[in-house]
C-alpha cells in the first residue's frame, strides 16, 4: 500500500509538472494605457455630464421602462435639454426591450446593453468602441454591486452587494438572490437592479467624459481566466473554437481531467 501510494503521488507530481511545462502561453495583456481617439463630426455630439446626476436620472427612469431604457434616457434626456434636436426626438420606447436580459430572456444585462448603445452613439471608432465596452463589461463582472445610494430611495431597503462574475442578467440576478436570500420577483431584487443601473450609468458617464477629454485609460479590468482559456480555444490557439472576452467560469467549470491532461493534449495536437 505504501509503495502504491508512493507511485500515485509521484505520478501525480510528475503529471502536474509535465502539464505546467506544456501549458499554452496565455494571451498578452499590455496593461493599462491611454486610448487615442479623434472625435468625428456628428450631429450626435456628447457634452460632459455629471455622473451623480446621470445616475440619479437612471434610477428615476427605471420605473418607466426598466434598466436598458433608463440607461439610454439618463444620457439623451440631458442632451436634449442642452441641444434640442436630434436628441429631442429620440425614440426611447424602443429600448424597453432590454429588460430582464432582452425581453426577459436572461441574456446580457439591460444596463450594459444600453451602455454599449450609448458608447456606439457618441464614439464613432469601432476599435475604440470595442475597448470601452470591454472595459465596462469586465468591470461589471468583478465589481461588488450595487454600490449606488440614491438620495430618495424608491424602496427603504439597502441591497447587499454581490459579484456577478458574469454580464448575463440571469447569472447576475441569481448570484445576488443566493447571497441576499430574496426571491427573483421580490421588490428588493428590483431595487437591487434599479440601483445597479445607477452604478453602470455612473461608470459610463466617467468613461465618456474621459474619452472626450483625452484622458481615458483602457485595459483597466483584465480577465486572466478568460485569457488562459483563449490561449488554447481562441483564434491564436490550436483549437480555434471560440471567441470570447467574458468570464468563462461563470458557465463552464474546469474538470480535474482538464486541469491535469489538457495542456499535455494541447502539446500533442497538430496545428
């Protein structure tokens, strides 16, 4: 028995060492750096907004059409007051679809969906759009939310903060429900999402203010776990079977077999 145990222990250590020796190189992260952006001429011109005021408006507008609607209206309504058209004729109602992860489907959080749309409205460069959306989404995955505290709460209740580890509505809500003990259809959960919308809007306002003043820094919220997966499964790896920036482990767990043998298998694969 002692001999068998020794063999197993030695084999395990050997496999672990071998696995690490063959481990695929992770994607390179350049770290935080300034993001150059040249503003293009447009009739949809952004003006610097106050993050606290914008978050407060989003919190208020949530009752009219939920998270995505509130995110959009909190920005556009202020610019409509400042500039009139084209903002004054903006069709807010079309963004009610974003509630509950797109029509209640549980997909991407409506506040993030709306935030990405606002970035696309005011930032014309696609590459810059992608970087700003990635930064915002990766912040959302790892931040303890909600943190926003309204001056006049809709409900006399302070939600516990939780880390979603996901940009998906159903995962974000479920994690919060597990931590708080409240059910998904409760007023407390709705207050949580109302305040979370304020958090996202506040963060987005700061980002837009910075990109238009030339002070924006990108790559502020990396995802090492996703980078490790992509080193094998992404376009630069051998498998080339997925494209993703979001947290992988919110939906996929890594089996013991994958941890021990995946890197060896990867080393032996043909290009």
